[in-house]
C-alpha cells in the first residue's frame, strides 16, 4: 500500500511536467506566390506556426511584412512597400 501511495504521489508531481507540450520549430512546406509586388498577399503553409498573429514575424529582405491571418497551418502576410 505504501508503494502504491508513493507511485501515485510521483505521478501527481511528474505527470504535468511529462505532458507539457514542447514547442517545435515551424516547418514551411509551401510559399505562394513565390514572387510579387508590394501589397501582394503571400500565403505560407506548413506546421507549427501558432495562431497568435501578434507573436509571428515574416520578413521580406530586411522589412517586416504585415500578418493578415494566422493559424497553426498557414500564415497570410502582405508584402511591405
């Protein structure tokens, strides 16, 4: 019985840690279109982007684009002027 209580105690302590989701680097599978003029909307598809648009950054050369929409699977961004 003591052994079972100790096991349950260990599970209570370590289970939340073991179940934490560890962030992985985003993976880009496609960018469409691959060329465009300023104000063109570009869709980047892949996985692991997250859906918080304010936490995402997309750069075109050294200028930051404007995120229009974001999900874990796609980001829509406007090419800067």
